[in-house]
C-alpha cells in the first residue's frame, strides 16, 4: 500500500526541519513550510531525493559554492533563491 499523500508531506516536513546541521534546518524547514504542500508528482519525488543527500553536500549546492547533481539542479536553485530572499528580508 502506498503512503498517503498527507502522511508523506508530514514526513518530508519533519525531515526538512530535522537535518544534520542547523544551517540546513534553517534553509529547508522554511522552504518546506512554504512550498511542500504545492509539490506533486515528479517534483515531490525530487525533493525527497534531495532530502536523502548529506547536509555537507547540500549546503554548498544551495549556496552556489559547488555544482549540484543535474537531477537536483533546478530544485536546488529554487531553494537557494528562496533562502537568499528570506535572508535579505530579515536584514
């Protein structure tokens, strides 16, 4: 039996807020709060794949310090843009 969509979103939200590093908690947590409910199909699968990556790899990708894998590149760019806009709004 497949996981109910609502349960999957809750699980992915929890994984977004409870990363290995506080920096990634503060990037992925707010992004997931704003966007997770709107993700469907392939994009939701891509986000789940992204959550399987190590924070030590994710942070440089999001910050633009290293090139993200092709499969994650568009989503990483979107998350990075969100994080930078959020940071500017708080300064």
